[in-house]
C-alpha cells in the first residue's frame, strides 16, 4: 500500500506543470535580460532595413535569428551551452557599471553565431529564391493569428483544469450564469471602448460621446456575446449539474469572451478610430508578448505531463525569443509588402477571433469527457485494489486474536454471573416467614 501511495505522489510531482508566474519570472530573470535587450535592438534595426527597401536582407535576418534561437533552445539542456547563454550569479550589493552592462551581452554570442551560420546558408545558396521566401514570411502572420487562438485555448484550459476540483451535484441555472456573463463582459467592453476613444481623441469624452462613437462596437460586442451564449447553451446546461464543471465553464466563458472582445475592439479601432502608429505598435507588442507567454506555457505544461522534457524552464526564454523574431518578422514584412497594412492587421485579428469562437464550445465538451473518464477510472480502481499477502495475513491474525479475546470475555462474564448468584450470606436461602413445624419425639422406650 505504501508503495502505491509513493508512486502516486511521485507521478503527481512529475506532472506538476510550470506556473505562469514562474514562467514570467524566468523570462524576465536578471541573468538573461541582455537577450531581451538584444531582441529590441535587432528587431528595430531589421525593421529599418526592411523599410529602406532591403526586403531580402531584412527577411533573412529575421528568419536567421529565429532559427538560431530555436537551435539554442534545443541545445540549452547541455551544461556548457547553458553557461554560455546565462550570466553568472552576482552579489546584490555589487554595483553594475556601464562597462559591465555591455560585457553582459556576451551571452548573446552563441545564439547570434548560430544565426549567422543560418543566414549564410539562406543568403548564399538560396539567393535566387530568397525574396520569395522573405515575402512568405509575411504570410506567417495568418498562421500566427490562428496560433494565437489555439495557444490561448491551450493555456487557459490547462490553467483552469488545474484549479478545478471535484464538486457535489447541484441544480445550477444556466440563465443566471448567462446574465452574470452579460453584465461582466459588457461592463468591461464599455470601459475598454471608452479608453480607446480617449486615447484616440486625446481629450476627455462624455458618456454620450462614448455611446455615439462607440455604439457600433458596443452593438457588435453584445450581438457576438448573445450568439456565443445561445450556441453554448446545451453544453452549459450539462455542466450546470456538477459544481466543478460549472465553475470551469463559467470561468472559461468569461476569459474567452474577454479575448474575443479584445480582438473585436482592435478591429473597431483600426476601422473607425484611426489609431497612431505608436499605439498600434504598443498594442501589437503587448499582444505578441501575451501570445508568446501563453504558447510557451502551454508547450511547457504538455512537455512536463508527457515526460519528454523537450520544452521546460531551461529553454523557455530562447524558445520564446525565437517565436518573437518570427512574429516581428512577419509583421515587418507585411508593413512594406501591403499598402493597406490596416486591412491586413484587421484580417489577423478576425482570424484569431473566429478561431476562439470555433473552439469555445468544443473546449467545454472535451473537459466534460475528460472529467467523466477520470471519475470512471477512479471508481474502477477503488474496488479492484487488492492488499498485499502480508496485509492479508496480518488482518487474519488480528481477526483470530479478536475472536479468541471475545470468547474469553464471554467465559469471564458467565463465571462472574455464577459467582454472583452463589456467593450470598448464610441464611439468604431460608424462608423465615414460613410457619413453624413441631417435631414430636417419643422419649420413652418401649419394651
């Protein structure tokens, strides 16, 4: 029995995924900050090269850096490579000078060297087709848009399943759940469009102006949410009978609808509000960072549960940087390839929105199936559990001893009763109230 418990505990520890908080701390660790600084410098420089008309060199640079960091991620389990791409521990009270700051970029030498080799392979042998390959990098934006929805689904689903606990049966009301969702989503959507209009107008906006200028978005958001609630009504009715599943469904619906409204607001801003380039860059950067973190966390969790260990805490940063270069390269190529970049960006947000809409119902269904399978397996394992032979022998011995003890107790009680009945005072058995008997005796002797 103890062996079984130890195996279960060991397996649960192995399957414990890396938390999002730990992942963000890993990505922003002080030992690897020069990598992030180099990403900003490299992307800015390559984007400037692309805008100057050097599409081939710029596209090859983005692809080379992405592949170089991907190869670094796959090799980071090696101790030597791990030492090359991280700064050594330094005392907290030690002051860092400008010289030491520039020296810290030495950890970028290894991935940049790999990227240089990949660049030469791309630029020399594949020079005739390099322009087409660079332009194809822009089409990766479509794949990135679909991947954003998939990575969001995988990450949020795993996070919510980790918090889901088996609950008791209860009579939930999907209608009340839908009303709460409408209130939460529409309130946040109204605040979001209000902030977007203020950022566009750079002035204070009254409530009437928000309704007038943001009415299209508010109406679109409300219609989209009503469609989602109507479409998922049957599965929400199923999960309402179990507390754990109902809690998962409510949280998943909230997060997915917020994500949908974010992309819906992005489409609205580009179509009606005409945001500045800085605002667009800031929003896309935030979206890229969120997408990369969610994608890496989903891959890390899957790798940990499967036991492969291909993606983990040791290579989360270089793998995330590789994704970042690919995303930045696709956006950079789109800005110079298409005259109306606004339409392309709206297309990407629309694809992400549709991806989440398609998988929002199937996610709840798959969770119901996995939840039922888990409980069936648990119920099957409980009666089939057989104790060890030693346990059986000890239990039989204990039973035999208990029977002997019970017999002895019965005999003692019987003897005690008999003693109680026989051990009275002298004369207790005499009836003193009975009439006296006369005893006649003939004292004379007969001849």
